[in-house]
C-alpha cells in the first residue's frame, strides 16, 4: 500500500495495463488531481502511461467513458466531478439540523 501512495503523488506514472497496482495508483492519482485541481482535473485525464501493450500506452491521457471490459482499468468517472453538489447537500443537512429534523449524535 505504501508503494501505491508514493507512486500516486508523482507528476508522471508508468504502469502496466493488467496490473491492479497500476489501476489503484491511477485511481488515487485521479482523486489527488481532482482535489488539488491539477492539470487534467476538468476532463478526468492525467499524465499516466502504460508500458504494454503499446496500443494502450496513451489511454489515461484522454477521457474514455466506462465500457466493457471494465474490470482491468480505472475510468475517470471514478474521480471526475466527484464533489459536484456537495455544497448543496451540506446546506440541506445544515437546514435540517437547524430545524431539529436531524439530531446530532
């Protein structure tokens, strides 16, 4: 787990297409890029590349919607716009708490 955290903080990441380690590193990179509004956060892309197979080397630098087979890689849907609407939810919860409709535990 520590190696994934370290790898996720780099400016560029090179992984392998079928690797679960590479998949999780890319997911954490996506969360980090989105949270800190780094290059690519608006369209869900990042500077991550795959060594093999050659035809998939540039997959993470372009947005791709979820499609089959989806079990072997991460899609930007997991992190793109993840916090959209959170202010609205927070405002609604605060309003309910203020009216006594939600009790604080």
